[in-house]
C-alpha cells in the first residue's frame, strides 16, 4: 500500500491500523476521516481500545476528522508538521511518546483526560481553535515551548509530573491552569498571556519561572502554592493581579 502518494485515502490507513501494521505517511493529503471507532481494535488498558501500530504521519494534511478518543497507543505516535482539523484524543493514553512538533490544529483540539506516559512534544505547535487539556496527565517531559494558542487554552486540573516547558508560548485568549499540579520544574519564561491568565489553586512543587513574561489581561494566582522558588523578574502585568492567599516559599 503506497502511503507516499500525493493523496491517500483514510480508509487505507485505518486498514493498516486494524491489522496492527505500522503507518508511515509523509507529505500526503489524507482524504476522509481517521476514525478509530470505525475499525475493530482489541481491548486495552483501563477499558480503552488498544492500537499497537506505530503511527507516523509527518508534514501531511488530514482533510477529515481525527477521532482517536478512548485509545491506548502502545507504540510511538507522530503528527509532526501535519495540518489537523477537528481532533479528538479524549481520554487516550500515549505509552511511547506523542510528537506534535509544528503541528497545526485548525479547529478545536480535545485532549481532555489524556495521559502522556512518555515525552509529549508540542513544540512550535499552533492551535487555531480551543485546546482542551482538562485533567490531562503528563508523566514525563511536557514540551510546549513556542506553542501558539489562538483560542482558549484549558489546562485546568492537569498534572505535570515531569518538567513542563512553556518557554515563549503565546496565549491569545484565556489561559486556564486552575488547580493544575506541577510536580517538577515549570518554565513560563517569556510567555505572552494576551488575555486573562488563571492560576487559581495551582500547585508548584518545585521551581517555576515567569521571568520576562507578559500578562495583558487579569492574572489570578489566588490560593496558588509555590513550594520552590518563584521567579517573576522583569514580568509585566498590565491587568489586575490577584495573589490573595497565595503561598510563596522563595520569591525572586
């Protein structure tokens, strides 16, 4: 099956997945929906369906819906440099790495409740619609440096167990990190918050840097807890700042 042709039908890729065979498509336009609910997959961990295929879709455009919700990805997944429209990875788990470096999400991206067991790479990714990472869990590195969020970015109640890197990320609309848990270091250096930034009841267990960050809307850190050093040197707050009942261990 030739996945290097200029145009590839989504059903050809789904057929490979159903057989557990690797998928490698590069610089192709994928026609149709990549809908895993339309194929038979074996049961996987925690009631999810299990996909054993290595999935490598690079520098492509998926014209249809990407529905890979409630799926346990047992092998590496890469959509590096790919244009994606409506995307649903609700409650999915990535056991061997998820690579969305320079991916373009033209519509809403749903990663609600997703678990990233290994490295999650969203470096230079662009989200034109809403990005929903509510209750998502990053058990290794979370790389989102230079990511761009044009819609709402929602990380409320997310758990970052490894280092979280948002260096130079851009949030054009609201950024919601309320009740998120950062177990390791967090880097928000030079991040631009173009609208309201919600860090209510966020928990930073280690060091966090907001050095040279810009907050153009309101900034809400009520009841936030900073257990390591909190670096805000050269940060710019143009809207209302609320740190009521926040706890700081070491403030820079």
